[in-house]
């Protein structure tokens, strides 16, 4: 009776623990948020923006649990997730009409169109780049999954995970907070370093950063460069539109003030209304995007994901926020490559395979590097190993 009771307690704990694992990427605790503010570049605007995102995702998750109860509602739920994307595209279409048709200044349009193309191209790549999951050797068999679920103690579960990872020759540097190998009960796989389970996409994703409702995709290893470029080009685009439509904004206000002061009956044309709102919307979005863009530039310079900024990755020696920091130059090269022209357009330049990562050898000197580390030491972009030109089978450890 006691055994059965302790077994059920362990199973309940395991279940709860798994729930926490699933939720941890998206809903950091207050304590985590407090920790993250220590020495981090976090403004009030960023926190506001993040809290809005977290609230949106949290409500989306609640809605999903309600709607996916019936399979027929799954389709409806999937459609709802595209609402923010449709909103952005509708706004861009309207601003295109206002700027190109109503304003129509040829010299301005020569710069406007390349910026628009780069912005939409980055946005498209962020949305539709397939997310990269753990390679097949990280997934375990049903029998092994049952063994883990039915483990009586945490030590027993830890021993099983160590045995499985050794048998599959997996190189893992990070650990769960209880010291065991990180495991996803939902996907039934051992999590590679920096991988996390996305509870919106319902799968484990390599170098998981966050799930972005504005792109309806997981920002992760496969599309992180595209996401940063999307923010970059969107910010430049908004700033350019705001700067070039400022003159029309001032004209609009002069007309309005003349009406108020002199009783002038001149009513601003509909075109001037459009340009007034184009300026207003571009300034508003430009300011919002800039905080997120510079925050992600900071994270890239530190080689840190959004989750890792909330909760430091745990190595065998303990938590270490700077564990993957190789210096800002190498950190940027890991994502953007070494060629400037290739770095600023949304083409694949991210190095590595998303599974193996170099660590800061000064901070984690005693830690063994993976024997099959694919990150090349030279600076030649031709040697970049990209998931975009390889099949899943090819994303196995390299030579
Ligand atoms: Zn998972
Ligand atoms: Zn996701």
C-alpha cells in the first residue's frame, strides 16, 4: 500500500515537473524575472511588451485547451493564430496605398521599395522557415519512455536518462535544475542543449528563443537571423516612412490650427488624413520595434536566448548565464556569418547544426566540449553548416 502510494506520489511529481518543463519557456516565474533584471538591458517598454506577449500567449494556450477538446475546433484555433499576421499585412497594404498613391514622390519611392522588400522578405522567412527539432537519435523508444515514466525515484530516472544518452552517444552540456539530463515527456525525447518544448507548436525546438504571435512561428535556431533582420528592416522602414511623411504631418496640423484660430473653412483632403495617420502609425511601430530590436541585438552579442536571459542555462558546474558567450564578435558571426552583405539579407548564414554549441572555455574550463562539435573555427562562410540545405538525416553529428 505504501509502495503504491509513494509510486503515485512520484508519478504525480513527474507529471507536475513535466508541466513545469513545458511551461517554463513561455511563463517565467516572478522570481525568474527578478533574476533576469540583474545586469540586463531591460527597459520598462521591453517589460511591457513582453508582458503583453506573455499574456497573449497564455490566453492563446487557454483558448487552445478549450478549442482543441474537439478536433473540429482545431482548424478554427489554427486560423485564429493568423490574426496578428493579417493585421500587420493589412496595415502594410494600407500604408502602401497612402505612401505610394497619395504621397507619390518619386525620389522617396526609390528608397521606400527596397526597404519594403527587405522587410517583407525577412518577415516571410521568419514565418515560413521550418522549425528544426532534435535529430532522431535524441528520441527514445516507447519501452524506454515507459521506464522513465515508471521510475520510482528521481535518482532512478536520472540513471535511466544517463544510460540512454550514453548508449546513443549524445553529447550534452546542459542539465535540468535537479541535475538530471533534460527530457521532454511530451515529445518523448532527450532535449539537446538550448532546445525547449514550445507549448504552442507542441514540439521541441532547437535553440528555442520564444514563440512570436506576430509571426505565428517559433523564433529558434532555424529562423533567429531572419527574426532579427525582420525587426531591423521593420524599424528602418518605419523610421524612413516617419521621416519622409513628417512634412505632411506638420502641414496637416497647420491646416487644423488655421481652422481653429481663423475659422478657415479649408478642410484637409482625404490624402492628407492618410499621410497624417501613416506618420502616426510608423512612429508608433518604430518606437515599439526599436526596443525589441536592440534587446535582441544585445542578446545576440551575449549569445543568449530570451529564455536564457530569464533563466541561466545549467551546466554540470551549475548555472552560468555567460556559458555560451564567446565574445561579441564570434557571437554575431555564429548567427550572421562573416560577410556583411550576406548578413543583412535574409539568407541562411547561421553556423552549426543547432545541437552542438561551443562554450566559454574560461568560465567553463573543466567542461568537455562535444566530440562531434560541428562549429568550424575558421571564418569562411562556405563552411557554414546550414539546416536549410540539408535533410533531417544530415543534421547528425559531423566529422
Ligand atoms: Zn517536447
Ligand atoms: Zn512555437
